[in-house]
C-alpha cells in the first residue's frame, strides 16, 4: 500500500518521538489489518522503534495472542472500549514494547448492529507500567475511508503517548 504524505509525516513524527525517548512500539490491530504497523515500517530505520505488530482479526486471536478474556468479548462485544483497552494492554504484555496501540471496529460495509454502526472504531493505548484507555470514533465513508481515518487517529494517539 502507498501511504499519503500526511500519514508518512505522522508515522515519521511518532518514530522520532519514540526514538528520542528510547521507546518501543507494538500494535494490536483488528479492523485495520496491519495498516498501523505498515505505516510505521514504511519509514526506513523504523526497526529500532517498532517491536511488533499483531493482527488479531478474530475473537480467538484476540484471546490467544493478547489474552483478551473471552467473557469480556462475550459481554461487551469485540468492538468496545473494554476490548480495545485489553488489546493494548495485551500487546504491551506480549512484547518488548513500551507503548501499544490497538484498533477494533466495524469498517463495513456489513457488520453493523443496533448501537454499533459501520464506522464505529475504538482505539486503545497502553504504556508499560501505566494505564490503558480507549477512545471512541464514528468515521464516515466506505471501508477504505474508515480504515484510513482509524490509521490517522492511531498515529495521533501514539504520538501523544510518546510525546
């Protein structure tokens, strides 16, 4: 995939902030399918900052790779603030990273349910030894637009966490 200059600039800024502070990054991605990690690794020399990216598209992958409790997914749904936070915490725990970002959402065109429309995305952010939190978004547009908007916000969150 070719990223636009704004995404590349954001990814470069994230890497520079992390590099300056000696921080490593992990990603835990569902609806973005690896776009966040791909944007970071598009930048030459990113291997000193990016530890790993985990695509946990299925509920089973979220449970196995990130230790998201099955009961949480059952009670809250995979697209929820609770699961986004648990994904980010799990990514930190299962890596050498200091910061992890997670993405879970409904990119469309299908998958919407009552109260969970297409475009609904939760991004989680966690730091080693710190708290995790999630932010809720509802992005307009088609599947591609939702995924790219999610990517842009994930880079913003990483930049804030590193800054």
